[in-house]
C-alpha cells in the first residue's frame, strides 16, 4: 500500500470530506488560565461530532487551514 501526503486545498477538500470522520474524544483535564498562568485542571466531558457539525466547521476554516 502506498501512502501519499498532500496539503489540503479547495480542490481536494470540500464540504463533505469529513462525512465519514468519527470524532469522539473523552477529556479528563483541560488547560485553563488561572491567576494569569496556564494550569491543567480537572474537566471531564466527552466530545462527539455529528456529520452536521463537521459540515458546519469546514466552510468557516475553524479547524482546517489552507496555505
């Protein structure tokens, strides 16, 4: 199997590119600014993205950056 890496651009990444992407993450700690310093604090939650969420973030470039 050959693996090929490409920079993302508008020609190879579009509004439905993340439709099969499964975003699940269980978080137990997060970095937060406390008294002017970044500290790792307990913060438990799970994050799951729906297909709609994936499609929502793509047009805004919130997480995908093209150069």
